[in-house]
C-alpha cells in the first residue's frame, strides 16, 4: 500500500496552519475557559470597547450567527455585556465587563507565547515577506 503524499498546496497549507494555530491558542487559553474565537472578540474590544455585533463580525470575519453565539457565550461568562445603541435601538453595542478587561493581560501573554512558537526560526525579513504575502492573499479574497 502506497503512503499518501502530504498535500502541500497553498489552500491545504494555509488551512492546516490556521487550524493548528487556532487549536494551540484554544489549548493555551483553556485554563481561562476562553476559545481562540472568543479571544478574537475580546481582543477587538480591548482595542476599541463598545462595538456593534456587525463591526465585530467584520473584524473577525465571522457570520452573524457565529458572532451572536460567541457573544452569547461571552455574556454568560460575564466577560461582555450588550447595551442598546443610543441612536439606533435595533443595534446592540458590545462592551467589556470588568472581568473581560481583567483578562487582557493573561490572555495576551498566553497568545504571545503561541505566536513566538509559531514564528520560531523565522527572521524579521522572513516575517515581513510572510505578512506581505498573506495580506495580499486576504485582499484578493476580500475583493473577489
């Protein structure tokens, strides 16, 4: 029986890297009971607190149903709260709670450890080229 060749196509490599990174982040945040997807929401709110669900969906590239589920779970854990928008009552603004704010330092440290592991053996020039290429790939897909 022949051994299957690894799929080294661009989609396979990007997908594998993304899944492995997501899994590692989730594993490193397990003690805080936060997933990689929830961390992405919290991270966006640490940068700018008080965003609509649509803004968070756009930033994290999640659909409306996924973002609603993620925010529901963060709200159950008292990490975020929904507040009716001042000018448009149909929209809810998402804000960090004190518990959500307090997680910034430990979660950021945990994710930085994973990113250091991810980029191990790569110099600044490699990373600059990698970022440039990935940004272009993302731009091409967004514009498609």
